[in-house]
C-alpha cells in the first residue's frame, strides 16, 4: 500500500489490494498513475482470472502511457483490453473462458471521465455524501434497476455474484461511459466487489471521510472487509482532489451531489 502525491500537490492517491481470507490467490488488479486509475476483477479457472485482470490493466497502462491524458480514449482502451483478453483465451487452452471486469477513470481539468464494464464500482464522495457512478452489470444489478428487487432483497440474493457483462467474451462489448464535474475536496473511489459486497456505501463514505490520507482510508476499508470475513479479493483506489486540480470557473457553481450517476445507460461499443 502506498500514498503518493500525484503531480505537485493537487491529487492525493492511495491504493490497496488484498487476497482476503478465503481465496488462495488475488485475481484483482489495479492501475494508479498520473490522473488515470483503474481496477479489474478477473474470473476463470486455475490462474485464468489473474491473467485476464492483468491483461486488462496492462492495456490501460500502455494505452494511457502512449497517448497521455489528452488523447486517451477510455472506450477505445476498454475495447482493446477486451480484444486482448479474448485473443489470449483463444491462444491457450488453460485460459479458455477467462474474463474480467474493468473500471477506468481519468481526471482532466476538473472533469472525471468513467469507463466501465462489470460489477466493480466507481464512487464519488463529496462531504458526507456518496454516489455510485457505475451500474453493476450483474443479475442483481439488472433486477434492481428494473424494479424487480428491493435493495434489501438484493443483499442476500443468490445471484448477486453472477455478472452479465465482462471483458473476454464478445468483441461486441457494451461499455458504459460517463463524466462528472469535480469539486475541491471530492474523493473518487474505485473498488472491486470484495469491498462493496460486504461494506456498505455509508461505511465507505465514513471511512474515507475520517482521514485526509487516502492510504489510511484504503487500509481501513481493507481491514473492515477482512473483519467481515474477507471472502473475496479486496481492491480499492482512492483519489482525493485538492484545490489546484479544479479550474476556478467550476468553483463558482457548486454542484449538488445527486444519484443520476455517470453511467450512460445506452453504453457504447468500441
Ligand atoms: Mg471479486
């Protein structure tokens, strides 16, 4: 785990990944570089899940590294990562059927861009409020959105770990893309389901709010998930936005935090 100052003094970043208490390997992967952050949660037998999430994160790292923040296209990048996972699974029998979630965000001039497939999540935390910016592409997520399940029923639904969209299965992948204006003091949090499945949104917001040090907040959240049984791998990335990353014009009209989210439900294909 590390806390790093990203740039001069405008972003503070923390990240942590933990195998948990039940799994024997960590199939999560993450990326945290200058103004680009991602998490991936791999699935598949043997080591395949680990390979899938690693490939996805490697593609994010190389695409962002090559293009830089101005030319980086999140949808295009996720499409490439999908293609690479499919190719790898075709080339090696032991990797057949592997897949991964992928949630990628970039920060540029006070705007957060989000690209997302799967059931990992991006949140925006502003003061005491927390908003989930991504839709869960899971059986339960779909049932919740269509009003066929209540949030209480969803918590113990047997299909809550079954995902409906992931990289690695079809070249025609629907990718959710969205964006949000950021405010000074906001925190952006990415995590895999090993965290959000057993730690509530309010607990996440409270833990992040308790410390200005995102590294400490990451450690606190991992500790909380482990205390609840740590049944899955746990990965969390927190980016805290300081004054100087937000253009002064956006300070004039504070945006209330609502639940409209960043996801474009129509999605977009690469
Ligand atoms: Mg998981």
